[in-house]
């Protein structure tokens, strides 16, 4: 897919840089060779899928933890 054909858009545009950094951190953790020049076209589908899948797992875990923390903060206190 060439430049300009990207159909994914972030709901919060200010998160773009953080998501890019998150992608590279996840690829590094998985041992996926990060392509020079930000062109991922030569990276295998399996490796790209692993990076994306692990990003989703981490985001879900963070959301679940936020829900747990929110529930704990709103829980009634017993005296």
C-alpha cells in the first residue's frame, strides 16, 4: 500500500506520535527488525500481524487495568 492510501485513522489525532512509538517499541520487544525509512512493505505479514496483535493485547490490558482502578476508587469504603 502506497503513501496516501492509508485507510486507518486515529480517533484522537494527537495520539499519532505515541502510537508510532508504541509500534516500534512492540516490534523491538518481539525481535522484529524495524525497517529503515518507516516502509513496512518488506516486513512479512506474520511479523506485522504479531506487532499489531501484541499492540492490541497491551491496549486491552491497559483498559482493563483502568477499569479495575476506577472500580476500586469508586468502591464504598467500610469503616
